[in-house]
C-alpha cells in the first residue's frame, strides 16, 4: 500500500514561513506527490502536486528531493486561516489516492 | 462554478434504516470518488467511478454498502441496513479525466446512526 510519513502536528507563528515535511520512500518513478489540506468541518482541499521538480502556485510551494523519497510543502507566510490538517499523498494507482493521518498545523497569532 | 454538491448535510437515523447519500459532481469531471472519514480510521476511499463505471470498490466495507452512478451528474451511496458503526462523515469528490488531476471535494454528509 502507498505510504507516506508525516509529523502528527506542527506549530507556526502567524506571518512566518512553514515547512511541512513528508517522507515517501516507497514512491515509484511515475507517482505524483499531492498535498491536500482539510480545514475544520470542511472537505479536503487541493493544495499542490508535482512529480520531480519544484512547483509553485498561489497557495504554496512544493520542494521535492532529488531522490523523490521526501518532499516539503512550504507556506510562505502562515495565516490563521492556514490552520488545518495537511495530507501528503502519492497516488500509486492513477487517481486512487490513500490519505494518511496528516499533519495538524496550528498557527499562533 | 458550482463545486461538488452533497446532500443531505446531516442525517440522523435509527439503526436498521436505509440511508441514501447523494452527490452531484462538477460538470465535465469524469471521475467520482466516495470517501468515509472517522476519528479512528481517518479518510478512507470507498469506491470510485470513471465515466459512470465503478472502477475499484475494494474499500466498500461490506455488502450493506452500495454505490451507483446512473449518469454523469449524479451518484448515490446507500447503506442498508444501517448500523451505529457506520456513523461518520461521508465525502464525495470529483476530478477531470486525466491522471493526477486535483480532486474537488464536497462539504460532506455527517451521518449519525442511533
């Protein structure tokens, strides 16, 4: 089964950058790395995804290690609205994604 | 653009009753997914469809659960008979028909079986 490893929880101060790590040592060469987040009482929300090179969008940046066994989601300036559970996933079977426990991010004012 | 629409938002019913959850995917999306989320097991994929055809139902817990997609704009997840351990939040998601497209989730149905 596709497996990722993330810290259970992290804290950040508002307006500071946040680096959320993920290990995915069993990833295959064609699996993309996806990040989703889930705010309280809402469904998961897509954040970003990538294959090999680093990716940027309006929400975050994704830094992927050269060996692809780990990645880091970077929120450049955390806000209180970024407090959520962040899931790192690699889809080993097309669109079939398996969510782990994720990292609960707390943002302190 | 309307997102994925799920109904009802909340459902409370007694064990043994039939429960039907509904989902309207985003127009133009060819993949539809049903997930279940509990505190104990987290977010689990139950089943997914491509072009209205079930592709993988290995996550469906048992025969009491069934899912259908009669057309591109509607899907149902049915539990019959329901049991208290089925209490959870059920999410529907949809995505475009190509590998690695983002999944768009609905707001979920919070189901409580008494």
